[in-house]
């Protein structure tokens, strides 16, 4: 609205100043709202990705249950040789028969999990945690169906989770719902803390978070248990409790990442980051 020409000049100057001040106030308020809104949107997206991660573990759990039902209660695994070391590579990926010549080496952990993709008609997306960003990408299977392949094309890029070692020399058994079978990817050596008590973790939980999976920025990891429930943990001590010592799911009780279990309650999930 035009200013009244009959008003004193001082009044007209005040009105112009107030109008400019109003604009400044609006801009400041908009800036504050944006500053509050952007982090909130980011947190909402992160929660959504975490929820998707938990859902994908549930899908994997369902596939494991179906595989067991169709195979006499046995877990998926390829060629097992008791004297052979664990193999965590993508070897034998393009070979049609995972148990035949040229297939995955004995005791290959990724190939055991890949069997679920072969026989349970799972999407390659299921094997990737959405919260990990661009670190992983779905396996394209070399342009062929997974049923004619035996392993992930690239374990480092196509597999965002770790699975309970299916070639353990001891039969793992814990209380129902306490044995972890799949979890966010093992971070490797960062998870090696040695023997740790519940009191140690309670006293300084921040110290042990460096051993968390990197899938969620080190905040924690989702764990799928043998009762097919999925739970969130903020430290890697999510395994069976032996006395006052909780089991680290990313190392054995000998504090090694790639190793055979010490006893029936010692779980280690593989593969691990290098």
C-alpha cells in the first residue's frame, strides 16, 4: 500500500523501516525452521533405513527356516572339510554347482549364505543393509540367474551381513533365542576386546562401540537369533551369556575374528571387514 503523502516524513521513514524489519524477521524464522527441519528429516530417514535393515534380516531368517525344513533341519553350507581352514572369499562364484569341481573352496562361509539366494528365490537386495549407504551394491550375478552360480560376485561389495560359522568343529547351542545366526557385517579387528564382563560394559559402554558394525555408522547392529527374532545392540556383546561374560558375536572367546569356536556357546559371525 502506498504511503500517505500527507503524513510527516519521519512517520513515512518509520513505516519503511518496519517493513524491512518484518522481512528480516521472516527470513530469520524461516532459517530457524529449516535448521530444525533438516536434521529431523535426516533422523527420520536413518530410522527408516534401520527398520529396513531389521526387516531384511527377518527375510533371511525366514529363508533359513525354510531351508532347514526342506533339508532335515540342517543349515545351508557347501563343501565341508574338517581339516580345512575357513574361506571367506568369492571363489567359485561363476560355477553352476557349488559342490562340484571349480566351485567354492571347502568351508567357504559366503557360499553357504549364497545357497539361500539359489534355492529360496531371494532378491539380492536382501543381502545388503540399506543404512550402509553406497558401501554395498546388490549382486548382479554376472547377468545370469543366481541358480546357476555358487557364490557372491564380490563378498566385499555384495554382502552386508555376517552369518554364524556353519563349519564349526563344535555343535553350537545356547538357550533358545540366545544364539545369534546373522547380524550386520562384522567390523573385523576393531571388535577384538578380549574377555569382558557385564560390569565392564556397564561401566564404560562407549569404549566397546568401536567394535560395532560399520553398517549403522558404529551406532550398533541388528542381530537375528535362532528363534528368528531381531534385536538391536549398541555393543558387539550380543551372544550367549556365560556366567558374567557375554559373548562377542564378532570374535571367538580366544579374541580372534577368523577362528573356530571354543565351546558350544562361542559364536562368531563371518565374513568380516579386512
